[in-house]
């Protein structure tokens, strides 16, 4: 891939200084190699059946899928949305949100800048310590009409994190990848509509919906998934 050209998702890779953050795999820990390869090869339809409308409708947004190295090995950064929000209240999620005009072109580095900006605003992390190493294909959340770009990051230089605004974020936490792959923490969630989806019971929370779907597909295509009992169903009001 040549310097400053779009990859398969349309996001600029190897941008020149001043163009925004670059996507680079230099210096990553070896355990992230399967995720890098999965991001390079996975197709949109392999991640979700909900894809962006062909007519371009939908609000452009991005989330930061941030991998770090914790006391128990590889981990992911998540947050729990405040219970008073009108959209996705109380739901665990990746840091992220809608693109602002200052983030720039949604087809180049806009999603990268938005993911880092939102993560800083929501969790207080220092974006300079994050290395973006890939992006997944854009996906769609029908209920909110968001077109979401999952931005993959390596927390090269960790910084303190926590809920910046309790009106928006209830808490910020990390989840060891070992817990996400543990079959005892895997469940099938049952939406009131009857829709079934993947879920994770971790850190006293039920991770479901879009976030759980992305994690589920990353684990699968990275070869980290372990056999689990898909018949174990829990409602969305599950509590530890």
C-alpha cells in the first residue's frame, strides 16, 4: 500500500504529517498480529448484516477499539454510558461518537480523529499514547442511523482514564481478552423484540449490541474464539 493512499475501507493510511493520524503497524506486540491480519482481510458482510445504506444516508461516526496490556495480559478499553442518556442508556460500549466538522473527511482521516477525540472527551485518555493500527469496514446501527467506523488502536503509552462527564459516562473500565474468550462469559442476548445476538458477562456488566458484535467478530477472525454454549440466553436486564 502506497503512502497516503486509501485502504479497503477508504481511510487514508500512512498520511503525511499534518494530514491527521496515520495507520501503522510498526512496533506492535506480536499478539496483535492476528487482529492486524483480520482487519486487512475481513469483508463488511462478515462483520454484520447491517451495512451502511447505499444511498449514503446515516450519520458518520467512529469508535475506538483500544487494545492494551494489563496485569492479566491483553485487554480492551470499554465504558458504560450514563443511564439518563436518550440513546443506548446504561449500555457498555467502545469510546466514540459522531464525526464533527473539524474531524475532516469521513472517507479519509475523519473517523480516526473522531475516535481519538471522543475517547479523550469520554475517558480522559491521552490520544498521543494511542497507535492506530487498522480500521474495520463501516457498519450500520439501524436504531440510531449511525454509520460507524471501528478504529483499531494499540495503547502504546497508557494514561489514566475515568468518566470525564458523569452525565454521559457512568464508568470506564478494561476487560482482559482472556475473559472475553472464556466460554463461561459468553452468552446469547435476547432483545425484547426477540432479536438474538452475542453477549459477554464481564466486569459486572452485560456487553451486548453493536459493541458485543464487533468484539465477537474480532475474536472469531483473529482465531481467538473458543467454543461456547450459544443456547445460554440472557435478557438485556441481566445483572451480575
